């Protein structure tokens, strides 16, 4: 006969596994069904601007990608 602790641990593990799988399915579905619309503005998060006022290399790449979008 299994102990009550083992039963609780098994059920808890099953609940956590189901929760993770459910969230992965929802995230996948939302990610694949993009309802993007045209916009007048885009927000681009970056890293830093150099002291001379130029964007860092990483921020520059993000800005270039934003222009492509």
C-alpha cells in the first residue's frame, strides 16, 4: 500500500505537469496566431546610448530591425 505522502507527491507532480503543458499549448497558439495590425508608432527597447549620442551596436541592430518591420 502506498503512503499518503507518495500519493500527494504523485498528484502534485501530475497537476504541475498538466499546468506546464497547458501553458505551453496556449503560448504556442498565441504565438502562431499573430493578429498584428499596422501602427503609426513602434517601441524598440534597447540597451544603451554611447556618451557621444550614438546607439550601441546591439541597439543599432534592433533599430534597423524595427525599420524593416
